[in-house]
C-alpha cells in the first residue's frame, strides 16, 4: 500500500447506456472505488456519462474526455468501469495526457500484488500478457503509460517493448506451466477422491467472508483481510463434522461483477476446485444492500465454469443485521465472525452427506486383512476391534464400496 503522499489520484468513469438502471451503475462504480482503494489509490471523484452506446474512438465521447482532462494533475490516473479497446485506451491516454486503465487492468494489478504461490503468479502473468498483447501496437507516451499500470507490479515497460513473437512465446510457456499444475492438482484430487472423503468448496462474492468462515469451521489459521480478492490461491483444510465424518473444505478466489473473461480463463486451474467439489457452500454477505445482485453474479460465473453440483446458500454476517433472517432449509444464516449457527451449518453438511452414506459393520479374517486395509483407505472408520479370528470394523461407506465388500458384512 502506498504512503498517502505517494498515492495517485484516481478519477473513476462509467458509461450508462439506456438499458442500465441508475443503481446498477452506482453500485458498480462503488465497487470500482473499493478496488482502487485496495490497490493503494486515492479516489478523488466518480463520473457517469450517459450515452446510447459507447463512442468507438473514446468510449465516452471526445468532448467529455477533454472536459475530464481539465481536472487532472500529474499524479492523476483515470479508471474506466468497463473494458476499453486498445484504440480507445490509447486515444483517451493521449487526449488526457495521463495514464488511462480499465477495470480489467485494475483487477490484474491487484491480483499481481496479492499472488503468493508460484501458481498464482503464473496465472496473473498469463492474464496480464493476454490483456496487453493486443495493446502492443501503441507507440511512445501511450505505450509507456500503459506499461506502468497503477505503479505496482506487472510486466512493465521492458516486456511491453518486447516484440509480439516473444510475448506469444512467454504466453505459451506459461500455459504449459499451468497445464503441469493442473495435472498435479488432478493427481491430488484423485488421491482425495480415492479416500472417499468428500470435498466441499466455499464460493461467493469477494469479501463475503469465505476465509473467515473457513478459519471458524476448521480452526486453522488462514489469511483473512477486509479487502477484495484477499484469497487468490485455493486453501484446503480438514473440516470435522460429527460421528467421525469429516470433509475437505476448500476456499477459492472471490467472484465479482464484470469478472473479466481473461481472469476466468487464467484461473481455470484454481476454479477447477469448484467444478470438482461434491458440494458448494455459496457464502453471501447478508448485510450488503445488493446481496441478491451479488448472489446472481456468482451464479453466472458458476454457470460459466460448468459447476452444476448441489449448493447450500450460507447467509453470512447476520450479526450486522438489525432483524432476524429467515432462510429455507438446507440454507443457513450464520456469522463467521462471532460463531452464530456454525453448528447448524455443520449439521446441514453432515446430513447432506449422510444421505449418500450408510454405517455398516464388517468382519475380516486375518487371511483377508488386505480388504480391511482397503476399507480403511476408502471409508470413514468409526470403530475397530481385533478378535481371535480377525478384525471387526464399523465404517461409514458409500453405495459403491458397500456393494464391493458386501460379503464381509456382519
């Protein structure tokens, strides 16, 4: 985060077309302001330009662009709430004599600040280069302004001045690296699947409280911050439910309105954790005035990445409401911050999986201890006792395993 004296002055710009409601544009601009502040910028003012359609050359029209240019100083940066074409971005930057970026580039810059793991850094760089490649036709001032972003981390001017062939080669290399990560993650996922332990994935709008909920449910220390996109890399922890049953609980990158397609594509390896989970917990900030719109935005992204498994909606932050929240079963109203109804959520998840499993008792003679080991590796063992003739194991098994070991049932 920049010191106050070093902060750039951010001017936010949105285009409102005829089909858009006032509150939609205002809410999106408010979210853009949060993003800009999280990136270390000082948000000075927001503007809304009403037009029937975007201007092909300057998005908001040359007159409005020049009017805005009059307000800028040397520390200013202009951020548009929608993705600009390379031509629009270059024209606006020249007209305003200041750096001009859009929502996509701002989000990429934040991601570059937040990425911790090697996988996260690869995904961010890949998304940045895919975004910048079509913009490499710029010359002079426009090109150098584009490379600087908001002054944090990114490919920078040196890479921007590299020819397209080398950029494409770098993109190809990054994709190969990501494919290796996907394969490794796939093997890890197979290992989890072979143990018959279900996977539950936390999904939701960014800043809905997913990481706080993961920490509260599992008792593990994970990074929690009141900022957008605090979590970029998937975090997987053990979550004990009841009667010996446990699941893997994974946290994922937060979703957002207008989530750029370049990010969805680049973070496919991370988002696969969502696609392959057995159950999704959709964490919703119940205290947010636009919680319904945020819920719909997440559902759109889930549809886009092909996630079609069962969902339990978890209405979080109910401690901030001044009235009780009624929800339908199996959905739950909770507060990850003060622990309200976390036992109810745990019970709902336990009951969801209990329908898929049954408790059986098996006897394995000492000559069949290989099958006993197989049961231990692929089921939740509730009790085990050695007798004179062999071992008795009480376990929770799924239908497939029950059929396979039926001859050993007591």
